[in-house]
C-alpha cells in the first residue's frame, strides 16, 4: 500500500520543536497541508513563526496528554511531542511519562478514527546503557526503570508497545522510529545536550564542560538527514512490523566532539570535567542495516560538515558579532 503523491493533510505533534519544525518545513515543501500541534513547554514559536502566513500551515496550541481539540481528519500523523533532553524531561517527570503514554494513546485513537498512517518518534534511549554495540533493533536494552532518566526511557518504551498493539489489532498503520543523537540549527542553547552545550560554551569563551572522562561515545546525525529518514519511513509501502533505527553510524568520543568544536571556535575556554550523570550511556551507535534495506536510507552529512551551520545558527542566536573563519569541507577532510 502506498500513500502516493497526492496532497495530504498531515498532523505533526511537537511540530514547533527542533526536529518537528524541520519536518513541518519539509512537508510543506512537498506540497502537503500541515497542522502543527504543540504545547510550547519545550517547543519554540520562533521555529514556526516563518510559517505563520503559509496557506497550508496551521498552528494549534495543545497538550497531547490532555483531551485533543477538534482538528478534522488527517492522512498522516507524526508524533514527536515530548521533551527530549534530560534537564527538560526530568523537570516534570510525571508529565513526561504521561506525554509518552496517555499522549501517544490519544494520537493513536485519532489515527484510528481517521484511518491515518502513524509514525511514532521513539529514541535510542530505549537501549539504556547498552551491553551490545552497535545497537540493532532486536536488542532489548539495558534500562534502569526506576532511575531519574526512566520517565523518558520508559515512556518511549511504553509508546512503542502501544503502537505495535494498535498495529497487531489492525486499528492503525503504525511505524516506529528510534532516533539517535540529532543536531543542527534550532536546537535550544540551554537544552543540556552535548552538542548545544559545547557550542554555546565555546562561542561565549567559556570552559567546555565534559562529563566523566569524555571517552564515552555518541553518534551524531544532522537534522536534514534525520528528516529524510522520517519521511522515508512514513512513505514506505509495506508497514515495517518492528522499530527502525535512524542515526549516523559514525561514532565519536565526547573528547573528539569537543576538539572539533574547539577547532571551529578558537575562543573556547579550557576543558573542565564534571561527574558523569546517573545512567548516562557509555556507548551509543546505531546499527542502520534495517533502514538501509527497508528505506534505502543512510545519512550523508558528516559531523565535520554539519557542525558549521549549527555553529553559525548558535552564533546568531547568541548575538556573537564575528565568527572565526570556518574551514572548508576539503580542508576539514585533510585535517582528520
């Protein structure tokens, strides 16, 4: 079954967030009608203000964990509604859990009523602090279900369960993506994630904070690549009956990331080390074999190139008047 090339009416829950706003942009470029639903607890009006006068864009302010307002029928529903960085989702852990469980169920019920195709944005956090590396989708994970990160991890795991239960009973064509670390313009400077932390500290001339030894690893996917993967998963004809990892398999230590940032922002202060947060994963890298085979998808933007527009975005946001000259991609490749 294929949705074809017809104009579709699409709901993007969490559409004013970092990834959600880029997804709204992409869907509008494809000629679809987009309804952005956001509570603005972590989303930003700034991300969607440029779309305000677009004839095919509608903004609805609401919380998916509450009764949804009347919005009409949809052909597709993307659920990206959740705080995604530890400081944000730990600020109100009960609400985080309800967003992932009650909110996801509310959207699935809407999809069932509309006959809409549904895509659930899950996370690599479902793997916890993994003992299998890299992480394939059939790895069951190593999650502390009572720790301070559990409100997010377990909410996402429960959300996946709901999606596959609706799929198994034939109520909703549900697809689940597990998103690995994603970066790019429109990240929030104070969201507590490692890329935004290091870049904003560097631009302010502050010390670069590294938690633990810095030898823990992450895999960083540029937001444009991630959005291509979301669209591919929504539009693939046959419904995958299992989650699909989307992320960049290039693996970097946090120390390596700090070095790359420092090379591009020489004003950065010295490195300082802080204790590692509880349950922080030591290794994180996706096995994207399934995405390659099912979707024909893989990332194309390497970290050394994606950092440039990301740093430029934060420089503008922070009001930094002059940026150091960025090396060209060719210069970068010769230096690594």
